C-alpha cells in the first residue's frame, strides 16, 4: 500500500530532496578544494579587524549570516544559522512556509557539532596544505560547504516527521519511553544508507573528474577523493542526520 501523504510530503519526496542535496554538497567540496588550506583564514591573530575579535572566517560567517537573516533566510524552517545569538530580525515580509514540523523542531540546531567536524576532521582531509592568500574566497567556500551540509543534516527533522506519521503506532511507545535505541532501530534503513554512500562516491567521481579532449592518461584523478566524500557521509552526515531525527522524535509528543 502506498504510504499516506501528509501535507503532500512523502518519504520518497524527502529522500529525493536528500539526493539533490548530495549534488550541492559534492560541488561545494570541489569548489573549496580549489584553494589550499589557507591557515590565516582561521587564525584570530591574523585578522585584527577593528571592533571584532575572532578569525576572518568567523567575521565572514557572522556578517554573512546577519545580512541573510535580514533578507529572511532563517524564516525558512530548513535553514539554521551557525551563530544564532544576536542575529538581526528579518526585514522582509514573512513568507508563510507550510507548517509540517512539530514546534519543538525550532529548538534543534546542531551546527556547533557540524562546525567542529568540518574544521577539525573534514577540511584537513580534502584540501592541500598551503597558502595562496585567497582568504576571503576560502571563507566564502567554507560557508557554502557548511550551509549545504547543515541543511542536509537538519533535513532529518522532516524525514523523522514523515516516518512518525507513517508508522505512528510503532514510534509512539518508543517516544513515550524516551527510548533512543528503539527509535534508532525504527528509523534505520541500512540498504538506503549503503546506496547513499555509493552514490555520493560516484557523484564525486563524475562531477570531479578532469574533463579532457582526446585520449588522456589521467583517468582516476579527481578534484575531491570519492572515498573522502563517502567517508564524510558514513562517519558524519548520516549519523548526524539520525541524531537530528532522534532529537526531533524524542520531542515529537511534547
Ligand atoms: O532515508 C532515510 O530513511 C533517512 O532517514 C536518511 C538516512 C540518511 O542520512 O541518508 C538516515 C537513516 C537511514 O538509515 C537511511 C538514510
């Protein structure tokens, strides 16, 4: 039997969006990999910006998020700022996004974890060491990666909502018991996870290959190592999406 539709959102539609978001994530990693690590971007002692204490990256992200907040970006429940404190209010007319999620969704933001993972684990694994002076562009590329990864991981709220409504009688007892273990089992589809990991590696091969005319001897050289992209998904993106799903479900009956 086809799964019931809720506000016209089905698990298939949610998964289609996750698949599209893979493209954005893979492309954003490729764009960041065009620059070396560029350590001064992250060094608070380099920036010395008047009236600001922190790195150029933090300056760039805070300023960009402030502009985007004023332009209404965070009115969209799919968007999560990295520095939510002291963000200016939106200055544009409020768009009435469909209310699909439980209000508890608003309190879930794991961007701090995503930030730490990105800068401490992921970034050093896929960019070359070095310094070419392009610190502002580097910060801009980092923010694009962070926003794409964050949107995908927080999409777990919607995944969880659709699963909850599809299988309410299975989820409710586990939520009442605040039983993370059972919730994890309920929402896990190992076959889907395996397909995601394979697909993102393939996308990294396809989008990141060097396109040359004629016969070249350069097959197998990619702009971002496909194994790093599938590792990112295996070690971080999928586990953190599940974490968001569980955090959301635990509050779904509040
Ligand atoms: O597609 C789902 O059902 C999801 O919950 C998303 C996701 C993922 O992060 O890709 C996470 C958990 C499932 O085990 C499978 C895949």
